[in-house]
């Protein structure tokens, strides 16, 4: 059975996942993480003798399309669909407001 992970291990896991928790959230997270680790113990005890490994959750095979050249140099047609253009480029609204510091 998995040993208790403790608060320090939970903080480490959170840091690896780039998550930050308050003390109260961490107190809630530690038992949940320990319960999750115990599920892995249960899985390790399962008898998988004779079970074929599964590499995909479906039986579908990735279908590849044929590599066919297409007319891709249609800049004027693309720009004609844009609501606003400037100097041969699509003009979009500014998303960064540099007026405030």
C-alpha cells in the first residue's frame, strides 16, 4: 500500500504542475492525492495475465490522406476575405494596451 505522501510531497507535486494552493486548499488536496495514489496500488494488484496490452482506446486506425499538391499561393484571394488589410497583410485590432504602466 502507498505510504502517506504528506504535505511536503503535495507541495512538490503542485509546484511541478505549476499550481499554487492556499494552506486550506493544500489541506484538502493532500488527502485527495493520497487517495489517488492508493488507486494505483489497487491497479498493481490486478491480475493481467493473458491480457493483451492496449495502445489506443479505440480500434480505429489513423487514416492518412494522400500527399497532393494544391494551389496555395492565393494571397490576393485570402486578403479579399479579410475585413481590413494594410500593406498586403490582414489588419487586426490591437490586443495589448501600452498606454498604461
